[in-house]
């Protein structure tokens, strides 16, 4: 079962991971954009990690608190998308103090739908959403038996599958075919986080 303490531990791990890999992610983004993905993720997750979840009675309370922290930490589009995902998690965990691993796939599916609406991306654009979709699909097939290992395998499979495809959205999308052979920084970040978890 997954409870608030597990969410808190995952957020702390994310903050540590992106602080450790800031330069790597900046370098990956420098090939396709402004070279600041690592710095943004470090700042965003550090800010989220400071959120006080001691007053959260349910998972929904915790996710809402984390979403507000994400919103306050950065005004970037990335911060907006993270906040959107967290609010979707809050909606999906209303009234619950814990969830089963088998609940993760439908929660991710709902978050992906919200992110697609908010961000204007489509599946196949070679973005972080493609990584999340691969993880959700793998988790649904796995049934929650080994969620962390399943997510890690799926994240790396998505990274490999999309590497030779062109980016189709945002700054990276302007590179078109020149982005073939390069990892999308957001997808790389998801793989790094899954490795850490």
C-alpha cells in the first residue's frame, strides 16, 4: 500500500536526484533548448520537498499541498504541468489515506489526460508524457506486482524507443529531424527518477 509517508519519501528522493543530475539534464537540454531543464527541476523539486504534509489527513490533502508548493516554486510551464498532475492525483485519491499499487495505472492515466489538455501535447510528440504513458501501460499490465521495477523498465524502454524520433513540441520541436538521436530531457529525467526510486 502507498501512504502519505511514501509520497513524502518519493518527493525527497526526487529533490536529491535532480540536484545530483542537474548538470546532466542541463547538458541534454542544451542540445535541444535553453539548457536549463536540470536547474528548473532542481528548483522545482526542492521547493516541493519543503511542503509541510504533517497536516494532511488524506492523500488528496497531501497532493493538493504539493501542487500549491509546485505553483509557488516556479512560474514555468514545467511547474504548471507538475501542478496539474498533482491536482489530478488529488482528485483521484479523494478521501483515501492509502492506495494499492494497482491504483497507480488509472491515476497516471487520468493525470496524462489532464496534462494533454493543459499542455497541448499529443502522445508521440517525444515528451515526458510519452514516458508517463509507457509507465501507465506497463503498470496496468503488471497489475501492481512490482511497480518500481516496472516503472523503471518502462521509462528506459520509452527513452530508447523515442531517441531516434524527432521532437515535435516546444523549443525542441524546432529542431525537427536534427533532434533524432537525442534524448528528450523530460523523458531522461523520468528515467533518472525511476532509477533513483
